[in-house]
C-alpha cells in the first residue's frame, strides 16, 4: 500500500490574515482541501495522514466531516519544525506502507498527473521530487544587498512538493538528519545525507505555495 502525508502544521504568519491560511477560501473551499481531495482521488494513495498544529485536530476533523472523502485518514499533531512534523507523520503510517508522498497543504494546485509521476519515479528510483527548472536570472548579493555575481542557472531547479519516497528510504534519511542535529527545509535534503539519489520530476503546470496574499490570488486564477 501507499500513503500521502499532508504537512499542515505551519504558522502562516506571513499571510497576515489573522486565521490559518489553510482554512482561507480558495475557489469555493478551504486551501488545504484542494490538495487533500486530489490525493484522496489518486489511485496511488491508499491512506492519508494530515500533520497539523497541536490544538487544531478538531478543526481538521470537522472539515473532513463536511466533505465526501474515499480514503482513510489520520490527523496527528506536528512538531516544532517542518522536519519534526514530517517525522510525526511517518510514524503514523501503516507499517505496510511502501511508498509515501509528502505534500505541503499550502500547495493547492496539485494535479493527478503530478501525483502519478512522482509515485512512478519513486517506485523506480527510491526518491522523487516535483520541481520546475529555474528560468529567472539569479544574482548572489552581499550583506548590504548589492549584487556580487550572476549565478549559472543552467542546472538549477526549484523544488516543490509532492516529494515521494520508498518509506524505508525516507525513514533512514530522516533518522540520519535527527542524529546529526540538522534541520532540513525540505525532505530531499535529508536524502542527500545518506547518498540517496533523488530524481527530479518536472511539474507540468504551476504549483505555487500559498505564502503571501498575492499567492492566493494567483492560485485562484489557476484553479478557475
């Protein structure tokens, strides 16, 4: 069996909305429900674990009761950092899980095509991540904000989610990060610690993360 972990334990303070950004209305439903429904509909996914801020379990449970979902799910509390939350999610998975996709709840423009592509790639390579090739010109700046140099972008990719793994691989990677006292900003960085190759899976369409109010407007246009 395979599973998905939805990471929904962030504070969302940069939105400045006064409420959890995952519950903000986006195209007629809460932000987090977009990705949740896509993962629920995927034939690759058999179980879903939502990792939420401690104290918000009831809010997510109430949300689930108001929609029709096909797959069994668990709601577990997150940790201090994203990596801790992912670790909690991994510990909540069925022991029979073979592949797991880890996805940001604040990325609502997830598609069936991208879910399938990352699972297929992870089944073949052990680890896969949705990504888009960097097209902007990149500059390195000094501490005062002045340009130091232009960065060669030809081999640069912006990684996103889903980040999909064999469960044995991501468990070993996360344990290595914990043992070394390292906090990773994404899950594939932990794979680098153990020498696990990670294949890049090009996102076929925009896959933004809702961080600022302008991101919500952009996602609204994409989903309309």
